[in-house]
């Protein structure tokens, strides 16, 4: 999975960089998604593999908090990028003549910076709160990575502030982002169904399929992981760990595959690249 994630996302970045016809907002956002997936998977996988391969089960407390920060920060960043991609599809389909004037390169850059800053600022209090708690209990985390609640549950103090803040951020980010995406796609579907011919409707909707698949993979796995964590007291621990890893790792692996298969321009450029190499 890690190999596919690294190769797939680097290939997306390489193709978009080398192909001038892909220098459009949709593909810039796709590159942001690829970089986010690379950082997110690299925050988890190397340490996880060292546990399985070398039985390296210890991690320094500061390193644990750093891993916690990067994991949760880039989950929030990825959610923000999916919102930005939904906005791009909305403008491209509902206001096609204004797309190039609304989503200029400076605007795309500002959106990217806002998304990163939002993730950085919202997750920072989680780390600062976790750092201040006294830890005098058992120091074993029942996870393959430093998950927020798994860490703070080790504290010998009242951790309700950390718990409430974590839940609030999750609801605020996932809830509002999912709402914005839903509103965007309601407008997109209204615009598509108003098109005159069936072929035009299918062709226009086809430009959204890759993004919709990515959204479904990300938010369904997030919802499933959250529900299992909050209400799955009778679920075995290894099932919790498996679901958490699926949530963090599977979308990063599937995103480049989805876009590579579903996006004609990327698929054609990839085929030309391999054909050239073969010749």
C-alpha cells in the first residue's frame, strides 16, 4: 500500500508538472491532494512498518506529539482540499465562462494557503493540551500510530477539555466541509440536468466522477472510523486499529488510482509516458 501510495502520487505530480495542458486549477488542487496524501501516509507508515518488521515499539514523547500533529493536521488539510475541488467543479460547470477569471493562479495559491493554515491552527491546540497533561499511568498506546484520544487517555488528569475540543473540531471540519461539498454538488446536478442532450449531461457529469469517488472514499471511511471509535465499545481492539489504519491509508492509496483511471488527460499522458519508455 505504501509503495502504491508513493509511486501513484509522485506520478500524478510528475505528469501534471510535465504536461502544459494540465496546468489548470483542477489539476493544481489534485497536486495539493497528492502532496497531502504523501505527507499523511509518510507520517504513519514508516513507524508502523518498523513495528511489524523490527519490533520497534517505542517512540519518544515529542516524536509522538509530532506524529499526532502531522496526522490530524493533514486530515483537516485533505478535507479542505476536497472542498476546494468541489468549488472548482461548481465554477467550471455552473459558470464556465467565468472559470478562468474566478480561479486564477493567485486565487488557487491563496486557497491552498488558507487550507493549510486552517489545518495547522485547528490541530495545534490538541497538541498543546496533550503536552500539558501529567502522564503517570501505563505508557502503552493500543495503536500503530499516535492517535489523539489514544494518547490523552494515558494522562492521569481530567481530559474532558481535550476530548471536547477534538470532537468539536471533527464535527466543525467534517460537518461543514461535507455540507459545502453537498451544496456544490446540488448546484452542479441542477446545472447538469438543465443541459439539452443526454450525451452532454453524461460528458459533463463525467468530469465530476473522479472527485465524487475521492469524496466518498474519504468521508465514508472517516464516518465509519468515528462511529466505531465513539460507539464501538464491544468491538475488538484489533478491529478498531484496522479501521483507523484503513481511514488514514486507503484514501491516500486510492486517490491517484481513481484520478489515473478516470481522468482522460492523465490517463493518456501516462500511456504516452510508458509507450515512450517502452520504445
